[in-house]
């Protein structure tokens, strides 16, 4: 477990936690635009057709709990893909090797630095998808 000092520095730098909570139940998600994994297309939340529910899945490669629960997300997708759209949103790494590194990630073969360019983000996201 990291020390209190490490947790506070991580929180203040934006590496851990959030200063703003997300939307509540039955509230609209804030609009955003994100590039597709290929980088050739962009997706803007407000421009998606609202014909079906949209499930937003936020995650990253170095979050052990996210990796461990992803099979459940995939199972939900398999059951609901005919009734809802799913959008995986790759977010900033939680435990990169150049930040709050976790030995459990090293043991699992998940050791990546925080991406600083789109090309680096693509590489890490592709590793996450492949796994």
C-alpha cells in the first residue's frame, strides 16, 4: 500500500482519484470527443444516434481490478449487444511504471509507462484489447 504522502501527491497531480464526481443516476454524461483506436475516426458522444442505450466502459491497462472484471463486461456485451451499443473509452493509466507502479502488474506482465503521445496510447490500448 502506498504511503499517505504518495496518495496525496497522486490525488493532487491527477494520477489518482478525481476532484469532480461524474454524473449521477439518470443524469446525462458530459459530452466528449475521442479518437478511435485506429486514429482515423473520432467519436463525439453528443453526435451518436440515440436509438439504443449506450454503455460507456472506462478503463486502462494498468488497473488490476479493471482487468479482472473485464470478462464480466464482455459477458454483458455478449448478452446485450443486440439491444445496446458499447463504447470502450481508454483513459489515463492508473499504475504506469513511471508513476505509481504496482508489483502485481509486473508479475502479470503489464508494465507500461504513461503514454504521452497518441501513438503510445494506441500501443498500450492495443495491448489492453489483445489481452
